[in-house]
């Protein structure tokens, strides 16, 4: 049979084979294979090829493989040797290795988790391609200390027309996630989304799955997030399909965008609809007296944010009414890179935000925990270094250079760090879901991010170098003759650095524990603070728009008729706000210097908000003279210094005299950590900016809200129903401290755990070192208790020293932290007592384990060794 | 020092090499394994085995003729060494010895 073309074996297979098979075997193997191929001549071609490949791949055996790594150099042999010795050392001392690797892994896990968290915080919004040119418009004014982002939509039009040269695009976004029911046929989902102008998706560079970014041009259109589209339409392309919004409006799907990652500003939106649709039928996007939109824009690259901010600062002035103009509203651009971490303002200037502080706190804690783990490692390796001194002596006698010994010891610590790192990666993957819940994040493990690996590996390298430095540099310097003669003895001072490191470890751990306890105490203290009104079932609503004028009584009637509402009332300022200050009060011609928090309320305010009267009564509709009555709180009563305040008459400025009708408990209106203000409440009947609704306690909120919304939709159709629950708003004031407390708890726990692991190792080492001493003492009649005491004492002393160092330190820092709150708990001695007791107990338990083991051991055995 | 014991496949291959004489190369051994012992193995496995046996010193090899079917490539012809012979004999002796000690099985099966 002649070898025709189609009887040649597959070329690629031969190529592969000659790549991996040893050159001297290749010839005979290829020969055998092509003979084999010919034998298969009567089979179909594909089968022949398949068989051929099968046999080729079966040459992937050790005997046939080329040596891809040359192993005949001295260096590889040497490194192999290092590795072998290190590995044997690890295995010989399983207990120490476990403590080392375990502790280091725990420390690294914390460090990696915190790094991920910090990275997530710092990369907030970076998903958007125009990250560097996007900005949000902020506004400050003379009266408010904070900067607002909610504007009248007219401002966007002005920016577009008068300052259009600066911007690529400007887009209005309704300043609130709007919940709507989105439905296709029988599939109905209640979803949150944003109403934004065309231009928004382009600015945000949404990643379109179907359709285009210009999908918000037409009023009756909607863009869906990929996950919502999946729920409504499955995998099919839904562009052009119709959905209904709130069962009333038909909208055409014009695009589907990939879900925005959780660390972006718009991640909570599952749909985007045109802003024009939102205002349709009740207002336009050119009004100046209704504040309900955010303004996002993208600047042209040739301009800078500062330059534009300076130019547009007074852009509002020509368009607003006199009253607003008096407050001197100034606008400026906040670049996207600043939104997340740098957007807290006080008195119009930026201040260090809580978020940025948290980044710092966590970073420091993470570094500390890693440090603790490194200390363990260093301590154990130095403690054991005496044992290895002989090894060094022999190696030196055999001709090792010092540099080679240094390499070996560093290599050993690198090996341990690397093992710890692998364990840490597992732990991170395991704990990440939990950490996401605590930190309210959606972090994923960045398997494919080279930057992450670079950072992490440099941490590993640094840890390995740090931890291996002492044995590498000290042990390698030993004199071979002395060591082998046995005259080398680590002096008394040799254990000093070790002791210092243990003290540092416990100082950090104890401080963290004290810190956590203080945070919790403060949190509890502030939470249990009497607030003077009842937050549960209380809804607040802004009623500043003109539409509310004269409708208060109708509104009250209609709302009460639904049966869902117990009472409603209005006030000129919010109950969670401390605005409105006035002085000029006098009693019998005697003037008071102080100013008071003065607010105007309607008749049923006391009942609605749940004020607690300690004396007197609320305003009453039946008593006409109540119109010149006032209600004061206890702080105010104290300032007025009246023996029996109820019934007394005060004059206020030139407005005449007012009778005190009642005294209520102080209300916590601002921060729960600030003192309460003396306040005076006047009666003002109608048309004030804040509306309060006390829900009927017998009906559920789910039932009540739609009915209440209906009433508002009927009476004030032009105003969005923007309600907040008073208790939710109040709970938000604690969110930050709660998170710090939770994380602090975990980290403090880990810190003490890692420290104890180190102690366990050290005590085991000491017990082992003194094993003959213990034996002799036992023979001479020492009791177990004596020995236990002897072995534990040293460590207990160290921990006591740590307590003495940590307590004043922690007290100082935590007192300073508490000082940032006015309504603050004091750090009670019990915190220190508890922490000290915990630290000592844990130490004793750890050390005793080894001490008692050593003390109860049979002295015959220990004395017979060597 | 060479390993004194050989595995079952190794023993078979050794025997076949003796049997095939001047035609004892990889593919031929594979074929013989199939025909004589009903063992189907990959070509790679045969090569691996002879390689191992050569390493242990039980066989030696020389280059044989190249044919057109082989694309002009040489064969490697194997032959038994003295120690290979010894190890085969030893293996046989052990088994024969064992068989002798269990006459009932031997009679039943062989008789």
C-alpha cells in the first residue's frame, strides 16, 4: 500500500508530539505511530484520526516528556534543598506551624477583606467611563449649614442654554428613587427606578444589551435593567415591546442596559424612565419654585470643574423669587470622584466625611491585626532560633556562606507566609458573603484583577521579609565554632524583644476590646435616650408647595375618613430639624437674653407627634384664647426660671403677650448625641412646610400607604408624595456607629484570638525548654500548683503590663472619640474591669493549658531524655 | 542495583521480546500482546514499559531497519539481557514452586 496523501497521519498531532517528546525517542515513536496509522487503513478517516490522537496523547507520560526545566544547575539543587529543609521543619513542629500559619492566615484574611472594602470605597462610581468629567450640581445658602443636591428643574435649563459651552450634556434626574409597578401581562413587579432626561444614559455610559442609550427621547419610553428585562421578558430582546407602569401608562421598551454594579450611585435603579413622563400633567421642567430634581452633567474636557463652578455660582439669582435670593443660593459642581467620600459639608465648606473616617479607621485596624499576626510569627521563630543554632553551625562548618543562610531563612518564612496566604484566600472566599452583609456591600473576589494580585503579593512579600528578618539576620551571624562547642547561649536579654512584642500585641488587642465596648456603650446610651415624642407610625411629608395652600382642613378630613390615619398636623419646621431660632422673650418686663428654638404648629401637633406633657395641656380648637398660647419644653422652662410656668404670661418681641399652656418633655430633634434645645411652640393654623401623619396603630402600613397616597393624589396632584417614616429617619442617625461597632467587635475578637495563639506557642516553647528543670523540681517535691504558678507568672505579668499600657491609651483615644458627641456616655470603670478580667482569664486559660500539661508530666520521662 | 521484581505487564513484554526475536519493536510487541495475551494497551504504554525495562537493565536495544510504512523512520529492536533472563527465570521459578505447593488447584485446573 503506497502512502498517499490522505493516508498521512494528522500533522498537528505529530507536531504536538515532537514538541513534548524527548528528541532521542521521537524517531521510533513516530515510526511506530505511522505504521499503526496504516494498519487502520480500512477505517473511516475520522476514526483513524481519532485513534491516532488518542495514542499520541497517551505519550504524555513522564518517561517520554522533554525536560522543560533544566535541573542540573547548582542553584536549583540548592533551592530544592532549602525547600526540603523548610518543609521538614514545618512538619517536624506541627503545632508551631499550625499556630504560625493559622495566625498569619487569620491576619491576612482580615487585611485582605479590609483592603477589598477600602478598594470598593475608593472605586465607587468608577464603573462609568466618563468618571473624570461627570459632576453633580450642589447648592449652598446662607442659612443652611449643609449643601443640597436637590434643585428646581429650571436650573438645568439655564445651565443648558446659558452655559451650554461648558458641558457635553446636562441631565435632570428626579431626586428620589421612584417605586412603580411595572407589568407585562400577568407579570407584575414593584420596582424602583429613576426618572431622568435624555442625556442621562449617555453621561453614565450605560452598557446597552439591547437598544441604544438615546432611549429616553420619547416620553412614553422606558429603559430596563438587564435583570428586570429578564424577569419580564426572559432572554428575548424586548426592545419595542410594551409595558405598563402602575397599570395606567403604557410605555415602550427602548433599551436594556447591563445592571449597574452595587458600588455606583445608580445601582438601585432597575428602570429608567423619561423625566418628562414624571412631570407630565402637573408641572414642567422649567419651574423655579419646586425643588425635586438632581442635576448631573458631563463637562467638556477642555474645562475644569473649578473654573465652571466659579462661573456658574450665581446662575440661580436672576430666576428665583426675592425670598430665595435673600438666602444667597450658590451652586457648584461636585466631581464624580468626590461624591462618595468627600460630600459632607458644614457651613458651606467640605468636612472629613464619616465614610472617609471609616476608611481610615478600618485601614488602621486591618494593619494592626496583620501586625499582630506578624508578631506571632517573629516571636515563635526567635524563640525557636536557639534550637536551630546548631543547624547553622554545621552548615557554616560545611562551607555555607552567610548570604546563603540568609536566603534559606527568608525562604522559610516566605514558604510559611505563602501557605498562610493560600489559606487566607480560602477564608476570604468563605467569609466574603458574611462581610458583604455587615458592610452593606456587594464585593466580589477580584480573581482576574492583576492590580489586586500585585498588591496582595507585595503584602505577602513584606510579611515574609518582616517575619523572617530576625532569624535570617541574627542566626546567620552566629559563630560556627562557638555554636558547635555549645558555648553559645542566648542571654537573658535575648527574650526581651519577645516580651516587648507580646506586650505590644496585648496592648493592641486590649485597646481594641475597650474601644468596641465603648462604642457599644455609647450607642446604647444614645438609643435609650428619651426623645420626647413617639417615632413609631409617624410619617412626615414636605408640604411647602403652593398647592397645599388652604387645603389643610380638607386634607385632614379626607385622611381621617380613610380610617388609616389617627391625626395629622403641620409645623413650619421638621420635627427632626433644629431650625427656627428667636430671642426677645420677657416676663413682667424682665428680658431673657437667650434665644429659643421657636416653631409654629397646628392644633393637633402635640397629639400627632406624641409630645409628652409634664404640666398643663395642648392647644385646643375649642378655646379661642389658645391662639395666643404657647407650649414650652422643660429646657425652656428652666431658662425662664418660673416656679409654676403654666398660666404665666410672656411677651415676645412686639407681638404681644402669650400664655404658657403646657410644658412638654425635651425633644431630640437634631443629632441624638447633641443636647436638646429650649423650645417654644406657637400656634399657627395653616400652610406650613411640614405635614405629620400619625397612622392608625390598628392598621398595617402596607394597607395605609396606598390609601393615603390616593388622598394626596386627589387633593395635591402636582406634588410628589415624598414621605419618610420618622423612626427610619431617626434610626439612620445610628447607622454609622452601629457598623463601626459590629466590625470592631469582630476585629477585636480576632486580635485577641491571634494574640492568644502566639501565647500558646510561646508557653509551649517555654515549657519545652524548661522540661528538665520542671522534672527536677518535681522530683524535689514541687506540687503541680507550684509549677503551674511558675510557668504562668511570666506571661500574666506581661498581660498585666499590657493592661496598664492599653487602658490609659484607650481611655485617651475613646474619650476623644466620645468628645465628638455632646450627649455622650462616660467611660465607666467597669469597661476597664471587664476588659482586664477578660484578658487575664483568656491568658491564664491559654497558658495554663501548657503549664498544667508540663507540670503533670512524668519527671522520669523528661529527665531521661538526652 | 537493579530492582529484582517485575510487574505483570513487564513480564509479559519481556517474554514477548524473547519470542519476537529480531522483530521485537514497539508496535509489534503491542500486536503480540493483543494476540497472545488479549491485552489491549496504548502504544505509549508499550513504549513506557520497554523504556522502564531498559532502565532497569533487563533489555537492551539497537536500531533496526527503516521501512516506507514508517515514513523512513528507524525501529528500535529490543533483546533480553542476562539480568533480564535471570529475572524471568526467577519469576517463573517462584510461580512454579507455588503451583507445586497447591496440587489440588493444579490438578483441578490443569488435569
